[in-house]
């Protein structure tokens, strides 16, 4: 290996805009923009109290941290082999600078590739046993399970493994068979074969079982392996970051093996696009060769549009009629290394030229491409929108034996009394106005809670039921029949439901609690005499039509006069004002209405009293227009005078 090392005595002209190196003698940082000196580099897994960029500025502070020993020993080893400089990620990157962190992440592969030697420090391995000894902990080292260490294994030209006491274990070359067995990376890679020869799917498979502390790093740690760059956006989530990575790869590669992934069996019934959610979905793709697109000529390229991935794919019908007439087998033009079979996947036609991947947990092996090549179609496969998942799962687990549903009467509703139940056991809590239910964890469960007043006997019932998810709930008056809806799209309604009764309105709403597994339903009552009751029980209806009127406009009756809309009666939630115009919603009257909808617009001209304009939605069968305008005017004369759109209606006296 000494001879191989001589092939790289100096760094080439691929210079970094900024690189910090740690002096192995003084432990001081230096910045280099050009003429990067020869350096060693450290690869390790992070532990407690790593020495940061800020810490290394003051060695007295750095010495107080547990990670200082690692920095000191790395420098000592490099110094012992005549390296004046070393790069250590924990202290050579100012992670408080987002710009510097982004540059470092995009340059990381090059940092390791340009190093003269990479020291791999395995803090959980002892050199007492040789790595080929079954008693050795080498193959179980955490270093082989981390996402960032994959490129640190592949990029350097010379890699030395060191145990927890900084004793040399061996090199990547001497242990290439062991490392290949541990990582499932072909041994030829460690013998000098260019990784670009391997398909996208194969390289993805090398990362399938690796983990990162931050979900986005599963994508960012692979950028150098595929020769792409993109800005890191921590907080976007792992699936979105991985989708961006695949889109960047597609810009520079037409290898269709990037679509040769297999979803988890739990996603069997999900419709997907052509991109994977994570490296894990390439766990079975280690023998998928790069695609050969010569058989489809100039139709081999594909690209993203705003409606999905546009691609030419050979299609053939499936032999399984149970999948439906709209399901096809699409060939990837990729073969397996094992027996040369061609890979296909299932597509479902969703519209004229739109398709979605179905049965994403399956790839199909075909002995030949010929049937599919007879039907090459240009089509678009839409990618599913990546949604962020909450880091806190507020939903109780399926079949959770500890799940309890508390139903509370708020003070306004405490003239109602709980009377009976069906199915689930009731747990009476010490609170007199609470009923708690613990459903059976493994069976379909249904409960009916009925409440009545002692005086009027007015009653209402809350129905709760479960169909796999935790409870749905519905509210209805006690004397009305109730039918369980056949299907609900939102199993966790939290916006409440309201039913109007003779004496007022009954409201039930769901409140999330800080105790996972507990759900709380609260019962409220709005008295009939309350001014707010209509707002509780009504639903806004979007208008079917409207008028566009001037909001601010020149007034021809006066030089340089400006007319401005200052009031609309009756007011409407759907009214919108813009810089120079306003939208006045006003749906046509329904059949049977005795009077048409109307609006009174109030305009003001500076120096003059306000004036009003009536608007009426009119159709010919409703009578003479003049009569309708007169009706609107008479109504207006009985109303208060509106003077402000923003403040509602104000009486001027």
C-alpha cells in the first residue's frame, strides 16, 4: 500500500472554497482556500461530549470534554506518521453557520477522497481478536451501521481500522473480504473498482440498513456517492430529502434501476409514484444491474414535469386477471446479475396518460423483454405528495389495552344526567360529571351513551364505535333513529358536532390530552336564548355568484374626486376587497323565495355625504326589476346606515 500511496503525493487542482485543518502539533485550526496541504482524516461515530469548532478555539475548554482524548489520539497517530494536518468533522466545521455546514455536507465525499489516509476509529472494538475470528466484535461495530460512514468507507484511497485503544486492526485492503461480508458491498469495490460502474439501485442498497440521527441525513450522506449536490434543508423530513436526492440523480443519469425498489409489505395497497421513500426500499436491489436502454433508442430519457415523471415504458398485460384490466407490467430494462432475468413492476392506469405504481411491495422477474417491447408507451407517473409526519403520535395504537375515552359534561350541560350504555364497560371516575369507557382492545366495539334532563326528559345520545381505528363518535337527539355511516374519511374529528334541540343546542367536541391513549369528549350546551346559538348551528354556504364593483374609482361629478366603497349591507363572510375593486357575493334566489337577495352599497366622496346604491339579484320570472329595486330601497330605509366595511354597521343617529 505504500506504493499506492505514492501515487497521491500532493493534492490535485480540485480545490475547495474553504477547508479548515487541525495542526497535529499545536491543535490549532488553519483555513485553506488553495494549495491544500497533505492531510489525514478521521472517521468515527459520535459519542458524548465531542469537541466542537467552538471548543477547539480554547484548548483549556476542550480538555474538559470527554471527546478531547479522541482528538488528541488522532493527532498523535497522524503526527507519528509525519502528518502535520488532520481533518476531524466535529471540530473542523462550524456547525453554527448554516452556509458553512451546507458547503461541508456537499464537500464531504471530496474531503475523504482527497485525504492521504483515513483513520477509522472503532470505539466499540478490541484488537484482541482478529476480525475473522467469530469472537471479534468487529462485524458488530456501530460504525458499520451509520449512514455517514458509508462514504467514509468508499471515498478514501487508503483506510486503516483502529480499535478502541488506537491499536491497528488492519486496512480496508487486508480486510476487504470481511468488510464486504459485513456491508454487502462487492469485494471488487475494495480492490479498486470504480463505484460508478455499479447501478444506482446497487449503490442505494449499500445504504439500506444504515441509520442516521437526523432523518434527512439518509439522503444527504449519499450525495457524494452519486456525484450530486443539493442544499440541505433540515426539517423537510427524510422522505422529501430522499425524493430530492433521486431527482438530482435523474438529472445526470438515465439508469432506470433507480426505480427498482420494493416497498414494505405494509404498503402493499398504497398507490405510489416511481421514486422510493428511503434507501431501505432498495434492500433487495443489490444484484440489479444498470438498465440497457438501447432497445428503445432515443426514447430512453425521462424527466420530471409539474404533473409527474414523463417516461417511455414497455408495457404488457398481466397474467393475473384478478388485478384488473387497468393494471399493466412495466419493464425497467434492467437485469439481475444472478440469472439475467428482466425486472418489471405493476402500473395502474388512472387516466388517459396518467399511471400510478400499484403493488409497490413487488417486483416481477421476466425471462425476456420481447413481449413488452411490442408496446412502448409514453406516459406520466405522478409522485405522491410528501407529507410531514408529526414527531408526536397523538393517535392511540391499534388494540391498545390502555386506551380510555372520557366523556365530560361541561358546566353548561350538567342539567343532563347519564342514563345507560350498551357494549363497552363503564368506568365511573370520582368526578360526578364524567363517564369513562375502556373498550375491548381486539374486537369491534360499540357504545351508546344516553343523557336526559330530569324535568323535561329531553334526551340526546352519543354513539361511539370502532372499526380498526380508535373511536368515531356521532351525536343525535334521543328520539331520532341513527344509522352508522358506512365509511368515514376522518377517524379523528376534533372540530365537534352540534345538534339543535327544543331548548337549545348540544355540542360534543374532542380534546387531545397529554396522556397518550386517553381521548376526551366534552359536552357543551347552548341555551335557546343565547345570541350565539345560530352561529353554533349554522354552516356557511359559499355563494353561487356575485358582482364585481369599484372599491376606489374616479368620480366624474367633481374634479379629481375619488369615490370609495365604505359599507355593504347585509355583510357577508365571502366579500373580498382589493386595491381598486370589491367582490360582492350574492347568489340567485332559490325557487319559492318571496324576495330576491339584495345588497346596499354605501360610497363616500370626500366633502359630500355618503350615497347608497342597491344591488338586487333578479331573474325575469321574479317580476319587474323596478319593483325589486323599490323593495330593496324600502328595506334599506328600515335599516341602520352602514358607514364602514371594516367595522360592520354603525348607527349614525
